[in-house]
C-alpha cells in the first residue's frame, strides 16, 4: 500500500505561504488541506475553499468529537486541521500539504511522519510592508501578527528546510524541488521495505 507524503509549511503571517502554495498546487499530485478556523472570512475568501469557517462552539465540538488532528489559538482565533481533510487523501497515496502555524506543526510532528518547511521573509521590514500592502489587517491585528512573527521565526531552526521568499518565482521553484526530492526519498524507502518483505 502506498501512502502519500505529508508536508507541513509554516512561516509568519505575510511571509508568502498562501501566495507560494497557490502556485505549487497546480501540481496534480498534491492536495492542500483546508483548515478550520473561527476567524472571520477576509474579503474574497470562501467557506470550504480557503477555510472551513465556523463558530468557536462548532470548533470546540469538532475537538470534543476527536475530529481534529491538531489545533492552536493564534491572535485570538482557533485554527485546526480536520482529520477528514488529511487521512483519506494520504491513504489513497496523495501527497498532502498542511499550511499551519509552528505550534500545530509541533503537534503533527509528534504523531505523524512529515516533512517540515519554513518560509522566511527577506527581512522584518519587508514582512511588515507585505502584510500592510495585503490590506487585510487593522493596525492592531497587524501589530499582533508582527509581534507573533518574532517568536515564530525562532522555530525555523527545527524545520527540515528553510526557504527565504525574496523573489516569488525562486521561492516557488525551491518548494517544488523540495516536494520532488522528498517524494523520491519516500518512494525509494518504500521500494527498500517492499524488497525486504519479499
Ligand atoms: P501568508 O499566507 O504567509 O500570510 P501571503 O501569501 O498572503 O502571506 O503574502 C502576503 C503578501 O505579500 C501578499 O499581498 C502577497 O501578494 C505578497 N507577497 C508574497 N510573496 C511575495 C514576494 N516574493 N514578493 C512580493 N510580494 C509578495
Ligand atoms: P491567517 O489568519 O493569516 O489565514 O492564518 C494565521 C495563522 O494560522 C498562520 O500562521 C497559518 O499558518 C495558521 N493556520 C492556518 N491553518 C491552520 C491550522 O489548521 N492549524 C494551525 N495550527 N495553524 C493554522
């Protein structure tokens, strides 16, 4: 039986995770897990496409019913990965990407085999500019996210790969190469295990 590879992508808000992944998932063999969140949708965000938007009460009942693989509270909202988004896809041999924060990544790494990739901005100044230009944050939420970014960045040391998102196309190429290399590694491993069992 072939299981897909699980990729975990983290990085501070505004580092470019969403922008990069949008360009990576045109690759038919990889699916992006859609997280659940209690945050309000931004303009243009659709339920079931960008997130499964839900009330805090519904989110807590999903945890209670053991439907959540990992979750965390980030800047006052809950975010989490639903089991239903991940397990069936991996079991069918598909590779899956989780775009989750550093706390969620730690929880996943404890219980599942995964490849962790951290996306860094070229500088804190650029991060602030990009987040501000995105136009999704108030002064307060922007400052909260930048404050949070400092402690998140310290976690980059523990990831398997770190990619600096300076030129977008370079960063996209690097992430695509990581996916390819890790897929190859997983299939070589499977080949060795299958051969041993013969
Ligand atoms: P995240 O998903 O990590 O919060 P986004 O993908 O929303 O970050 O990117 C934040 C902002 O920065 C967006 O407005 C996006 O268009 C812009 N951006 C992302 N990568 C680059 C880049 N390499 N160069 C310039 N702007 C970028
Ligand atoms: P945003 O509000 O910008 O969409 O996301 C805020 C933060 O929540 C980002 O760091 C993002 O990676 C993280 N996030 C999104 N989905 C999940 C999830 O399912 N689990 C966890 N732990 N974090 C998530």
